[in-house]
């Protein structure tokens, strides 16, 4: 095991320890994700950087509102698109839906849990057990094989070595990479790396998979294959796709359209 592999494993084991002993996470509602009147603000420091704006800050500092009064519901079996120009709030909303950040105002319910009411340990466990995330830039560890990258979330959950190797191998077979199990990211194409990232997102058998511009760095054919895979996943869980690409959004069941941090259209069919 090389140095970077050892460090990644040790850090993952440490995070697994912090998740042990937390309260059981239950699913109290049919919706997997629900936002109610969510607003997210950031404040700018004197040096010009943006930082999360929370309670107790200095009210005279300049702020930006990334999301304003957003309400939405996402249920099992839905493939939902998030659209809007740059700066519309798509990535901020993905981070909130994934429990990676907390709203300044309003409520985000994830698998029946109010993310703002959870401790850091409980929120870490909630993400491990309920959420899968696919990023535009893959975020694979270059020193690890495809199988080891996919298995990382299972290390965090304390799954034994034999079981996590078997589960990671099965997931790579599912995404069409059964013959690339031992390859490192540098030996894979962009499309193959993104499929490894999708397999990693599925490692914990999540209730929701959130994909932020997953085809942004892929050619048309490879991107279409990744979208086919994400669409198939929505058969037994929710999938949320944030994208600028109209062709990608056409694959979804409905599209939530954002502009200047506000929902313009939630894609729901209105009753007559």
C-alpha cells in the first residue's frame, strides 16, 4: 500500500469511527428529499472571498443570496433535472439536497431527517447511508484501482475487506467496467472514469443519487451512455441531475428551472 492509499484508508476508517453509536436513521416520509422555503446566503470577506452566511455574523457585511425561498419535493422513482444559467443556484441546491451544506433559512428534509437538526456525526452517517454523489470532475484517487475507488464509501461504513471487494466488483460489472477493475484512473478514458464515479455513488445503495454536470467533460456519445445509466438507476431510487445541457435534461421525467436563485417552474403537472 503506497502513502496516498494508506492516508485515504486511515482517514476513511477514522470517519467510520465517528459515525458509530449515532441514533438510527429512519425514513419518516414518502419523499426522499423535501425543501420548504429554503434560502441560502453567503457573505463576502474583506479579501473578496465568499463564505457561508450563518447566524451570529456581522449584518453589515455584503452578502449574496444563492437561493431564495425554494420549495420542492422529490420522490422515489423520479429522475429530476435541475436547469438554469450559471449562477442560478443549481450547485448550491445540489449541495443542500446532499446534506453537504445547511440552509440559512427554511428546512431541508433528507430521508425524513431535518439536516439542520443533526449533529455532524449523524449527518455524516446520513450521507453515507442515503446519498450518492456524482461530480463533473470525477474526484477519483489516482493511486487507487477502480475497484478500490468504488469501495471507499464501504470502508467508511466499516464493511469488511472481502465484502467490499465483492460489492465494488459487482457495481463495476453493472456499469460495464468488469474488465477495468484493476485499472487506475489514469488508465481509463473520461467516460470510464465517470462510470467508476457512478459505481462509487451506488456503493452504499443510496435512496438518492445527485449528479452535478456529470457529462460536462464528456463527448456526446460517452455522455449519452452515462445518462442512460443514470436513467436506469431511477427505477428504484431518486436521481437528480443538474445540467446546462438541454439534451441531458430531456432524459429526465421533469425539470426544475432556476433563475437568480428562485424556482421558476418545478416541472409538476398542474391539476385542471
